[in-house]
């Protein structure tokens, strides 16, 4: 059972790395941000609450995230492991995650912390565009990640959109939330001996290689999941 977690500030590359690993090792990618973005489209009280909270850059209430994460981890495709990005985001959520893993009698394999400078995060936030059809992520501020046409996906031709929380005002709040609530849980995992810090300031391929070098040595993953 391989359970891989990413902890990092907004736009550090958690989702991009998780997607690459998910493809390479055939493990589901669980992103609480993605699940919440879907809920935010619902025409309901909870949909409206989540929509407003996401746009503000604040954290969604714990009881909502607990329900969605327990349900998702309980699904069949998670039986050989999963990659989790965006949860836990505070100490209470870290305790909840332990409780879920203990109930299943499984252990966290790795926590990758992506270290990225704030100025680089700001640039990525402003330039980030996502394809509404295939989910591919581009960046207008990076020549290596820019689409050929500003609002069209190179791969599927889908429309590229900017997330409602990808603006400087929301970013400042999300970054503050990260420093105050999320970064302190790194120490909690360091005590468990599962943390690897990765420099995420440079090319995605470079940090991906550093991460993959560690994961590919795991016996659990090499037998069951390598394609
Ligand atoms: P992300 O896609 O991970 O950047 O998350 C986008 C937004 O979703 C965050 O700014 C929060 O508002 C919300 N969110 C995602 N994961 C959580 C979580 N574990 N707890 C509370 N809010 C979350």
C-alpha cells in the first residue's frame, strides 16, 4: 500500500506532481481542492458556501473536508494506495488523517514538501490556466509551460480558464493560511520520519525526478503499480 502526500504553498506544483505520479504508478490522485471546486458548482447551500470560501482563499470547514476525504479514500480504486494533495491543511486534519489510516491499518509512505520562493509562486498564480476539458495546466509566465494560443489547450483544443482564486488578493490569503495553518504540520510528519523536502523553484522535470528517484525504490510500488 503506497500512500504519498504533498504539502506545499499554493501553486508550488502539488497537483502537477501528483498527476504525473498518478499516471506513472497507476494510483488515484485525490485533490481536496479539485473535489471542492466541483462542489462549488452545485446549486445548493453548501455549494454557495464552498464557492465563496474558495474565492476568499480561506479554508473550508473541517467537517466538510472530513466527509469528502473519508468517502473518497474508502472507494475501491484506493485499495493499493493513493496520492493525496491538499489534505491535511491543519493540525486537526492531520490527526483525522491518522485516524482514517489507523482504522484501515495502513501507514503513510512519503510526505513530499515542495519548497518554492514566494515571488515565484506569485508569478505562477497570475499565469496559471487550466483546460476545462482535460484538466491540463499551463502557465503564461513560463515559456516552457505556455500554450501555443493563449486560451486554447494544445492537446485537446479545450478552453483554458483562470481559477477564481488565482489572483493576488486570494493568493495573499491562501499563502497566509499556508504559513499559519499548514506549514506547522510538516514538523508533525518529520517526527514520523516520512518527509522529504524538494526544491520546487526550478523546472517541473527536475523536482519530479528527485521525487520519483525516491518512490521508485519502494518495494510496494515497484511490484504492484509500475506500468
Ligand atoms: P488547492 O486546489 O489545493 O489550492 O485548494 C483550493 C482551495 O480549496 C483552498 O484555498 C481552500 O479554500 C480549499 N481547500 C482545499 N483543501 C482544503 C482542506 N484540506 N481544508 C480546507 N480547505 C481546503
